[in-house]
């Protein structure tokens, strides 16, 4: 399912780089999710301003590649179900 | 053995002092012998050293951590260091002024304990008149924009109220509710016959919880923790000994879990004498039960040994008399009978004639004096 609108990180979560784990993590009450690189790159762009198309375009430019829309949408669906992102 | 990863969780038990006297408290029953609290400087050093190693979740707990006048200083430093900061409180002492100060210090989340949905049972179980206070504090937490976890220790005396408890949590605006059946350590172990629910109670409570999950959808998350006495395999206690959790007790003793001090023949280091790095990587206390090398049969040759790491060392000690045995919750344990007997007894309608023991300094001293 493709969503329209602009996802942003759920304010109940905090995302930060952890030196000891060499990874981005999502922190929430009494818990932590370790993010892989692509998840982190997508989530960092979920600022509530950019819509999905803009996020995809930005990623494709940053990584000099194309055809990321499917992956980004699939990830955002998971992220929504986990409540990591909310939509406005 | 491979080098362990860093501690990810620091549990700072700031004090054993507590205005509540809960019958299921997991603080050690001999807490009255360990009342020499670390000072502010000591805690600040622990926070810095653990963060340097990689700890990122920080829980301020107790006893009642609000009783420490320096709580805001510690939270502010933890926040500055980049921890996600959790306050685990009964709510006593959390007024408008201190909530504002904690918010300013950067506190990320509050976990509020709740004993029951009824005033009578809440006040009875905690031996205090705190029912109305908890409602007030829950509103205060929401007004300040914190995510709120309600932690309700479930047991024989309140488990039949679970539907009403969930309804109340929803009205209070909780994001997460932990319906955690009591684990039988410390005070809860003393009171086990009063607290262990029947099989029927458990089945009903789980069914009610599932109905509520349907109704609530994404609004509020419910975690239901079954008492491990009713399982046939043990829990992977603390996600592995010295694996992710570091507890520092009020007097500065560093432990792989908050009840490990009960284990015999094991010296645990104190942060007054040793740095956190040395404690985590080099101390005997943290290395003894890491990995699987310490195991005896039936764990040693068990195909599931990596899955649960033999369960809980404290439970093995309490129920089998040896911390290196299999956790008797496991039905492969030669001592499993101890657990099945307790479960069988719990099915009786009048489980015990012994009175409940409330967690008080007086009871603690009385238990210490016992031969």
C-alpha cells in the first residue's frame, strides 16, 4: 500500500547514532531498535516536510541510483505498523 | 569465550528507601543491611563511565528514586551524555514542581507503577493510601508530554481485575501497559503462596487482555508476562548474564541483574573501588555465568542452551540450591518437581495460613536477624 503525505518520526521515539554499536538506533521507553543503514537513511529523511516522492528522490540522488520507490514504500509500511513514523 | 559486547542498559537503583511496602517487591529482603547510598559524585561517575562503554538506556529506579534530592542533577547529566532516560517511580513525591524540573533536565519517559484498579487493593498491597495520588501523577505525566508506561505487577490478588485495570490505563492515556505477573524473587518469593495465581485465573486474564488488544488497536500497547512457573522452558534471564544489563545498587555494588546479590560464593565489585569498564569486562562477578561454559547437565548438552542460556541463576539457586544448575522452571531439570508442586498448590482455594509479609525496614531487619 502506498501512502501519500509526509511521514515524520513519532515523537515518542528518538533516533541517534551510537558510536559503541557503530549504528543508528531508535530509542523509546525501555527499549531500543538497531537500524540497518538503509532504514536509517530513510528515517532520517522523515521530517514531516518531505513527502514520499521527495524522500525517494533525495535518496536516489544521495546514493546515485534509481528505482528505490518500492523499497522505500515497503519500509515505510513496516515503520508505520511499528509506530516509528506517523503521517500528516 | 568471545569478548562480550558493551552494556546497553544501565539500571541505577538510587535508593532502597521507599514510601511503599509492596508485598511483591524485588529489592533484596536484606536491603536494610545495604543502606549506605552512593553520593551525587559517585553516581555522576557511574553515568559517565557506563555511557563511555556504550550504555544508552538509563533507568533511575529504587526503592523510590524521587526520594533522592539530586535526581534532577543525575537526569540532567544522563541526558547530556546522550542516554535515553527512564524514571521508574511509584509516583510518590512527583508533584508539579518536580515534574517541571525533571522535564527541564531532559527526562525522556516515566514508568508509573500501579497496584490495582481498586482503591482497597491498591492501598492494601502497598500498605499506603496512594490510589488517588497515582491518578493525579498519571495526569501530571501526560500534561508534561511524556510517554507513559504503566507497570502493574499481576498476581493472585489482583489478576481478576485485569479488564478494569486496562480500562483505567486507557482512561489515563498510557502508551504502554506492562501487565507483568510477579516473578518469584525476594519479597515476592516470601509471599509466593499468596501471589501465584491459578491456571484458570491466568487463562482468563490472557483472554481478557486479548479482547482489549482487539479493541484498543494501535492506541495502547499491552504486554502480558506469564509467571514463568507456568512455562515448561525458562526465560532467557536478563537476555544473558553480563550481556546487556548493568545494575548498580544504592550502595554502589554492580550486578548483572538486580537480584544477583543473593548468589553465594560470588563477590560483586563496587563502583567505589573499581571502574565500570573493569567491572563489566574483567570482574569475576560478571564473568562467572557468561556464555555457556559454566553449564552442567542437562543444560550442557541441551540443543536449546543458546536459546534460554539455562534460565535464571537466582532461580536455580533458590529452587535447586546451586546457581549453576538448570533453572527448575525447565521441565528437563531434575528439580522441576519443586515448581510443579508450587503450581499444584496454587490450584487450591486457600493456599496458605501464613500472613503476607510487607516490605518494610523493620521486616528486613527481622529477616536478617533470623538464624
